[in-house]
C-alpha cells in the first residue's frame, strides 16, 4: 500500500498529465518542474509508484485516452491525435496501429 505522501504525489502527477495531455511537446523536464522535483527524482518516484518511466506512463495514458475517444465517437482521428498530444496525425495512426494491432479507423469500425 502507498503512503499518504506517495498517494498524493501519484494523484498530482496523473492529474498534471491529464491537464497537459494535448501538449505534444511535454518533456520529462517539464513534468519534473511541474511536480517540483528533479528529473531523476521524478523517474525514481514514477518507477516506484507506477512501475514505469514518466514518459512511458504518459504515452500509455495518451493511447488509452485516444482509444476511449475513438470508441465514443464525435471526434475525427486527427482531432483525437491532437487532443492526446500527437502533433502529427499520420504518426499517431502508425503508433496506434503498432500499439493496438489496427489503425484508429479500423478500431472505430470494430467497435461500431
């Protein structure tokens, strides 16, 4: 079980990532600054609390949010790409396909 301090950090970190999800230029340095810790402390804490590097966690969060947005419809694939911090929708589609084994449009069709 996480200590109160760790739980607070984890919540603050995840919430900061969600607020910056559309920022494709968000770096580990930016995350560390937002959390008032050094870059190495951020990596250490994230590995301990989340089991992965902060940048990996952000990427996972972006993909799960993108998949969610695709399944709810209402946004085009390129809108979803930008809203989840991918500055290039072609790159987003390639990365999505690599992650899920199908393109965002195939994913959308499969769900409908």
